[in-house]
């Protein structure tokens, strides 16, 4: 089923509420809007941008066939993020090799690059291996107090306890881990940490 977010007399979510036990796969359709695209990324739900080409439609159908139906929780992340685009999202959906995990944004300590994949390090010590690049998550999380401090590291600013200037410069995190800071990121890191403690 192709479902537009904005309908004449409501939204696509209203349709889903009318048919709660819908078994068909859903492909959301949306006009090019940065907030809408952000919402789809946070919910890890596929979408097609209008206007679309026959090739894009074909790709979306192939992806939909291979995907599991979005859970109610993932649809709620999408709905909440679309409803309040200026608000910091509470949760993010992470695609691992075999499932999709819902994680609170505040539970992410840092993200680490592993070639074209990303390892999420969580507050409880767990690691989540996600099949997307660190750049993808860096772009998505930058507005929400996450900082790329190194080619291989993205850090939650709320989890930093200190910047250590020796050994080339590194961050000490509240969980006891250390993260290197690249030479070209050092000035930006120091400036941001200064602003946080004013």
C-alpha cells in the first residue's frame, strides 16, 4: 500500500488507525521536506520522495517485499517526530543484521565506525552493530548534542566528563572509556565543551 503522510482530510496515520490489523506492506510517500525525511530516518521506515521515477518506485517495492512490517513503536516514532519537528526525538530505530532495535537517544554514549557499519555503545554496556555508515548517523544526530570528534567516533556530549590535552588529546567519558580527538576537531571540541560549562 502506498500511503501519503498528508491527506486532504487527515494523515496517513489516521488510515492506519482505521485498519489496525493491516497485513499489507506500507510504502510511505512524501514531498521533499527535511523534517519528514528526518522522521523517516529516526523511525527506520522506508519512504519514496515525490516526484518519483519508475526506477525509484521499483526499488521501493523490492525493499518493501524484503522488509518486516514496521512495528507500532516505530510508527509512533515517525508520527511523534513528524508532529513536533523542532523537538528532540526521544527514540531512534536501529537496523541490525537480523532485527530493528528501538533505543532511547539518551542511552547512546557514542558511535564508532567499523568500515561501512556503525557500532552503537549504550549506557548499559551493550553494543549494537548497525549496517549504516557513521556519516549517516553523524548527519542525523548532530542537531541533538552528538559531535563527530574523530573520523571513527561520534560522541554524546552529555556523556563527556573531561577533555585530556595530553597524548594528542582525547575525551574521557563518564563510563570510564576514552575516545581520541582528531587534530582538526580539537579546537571545535574545546569550544563546545567551554560553552556547555558556562
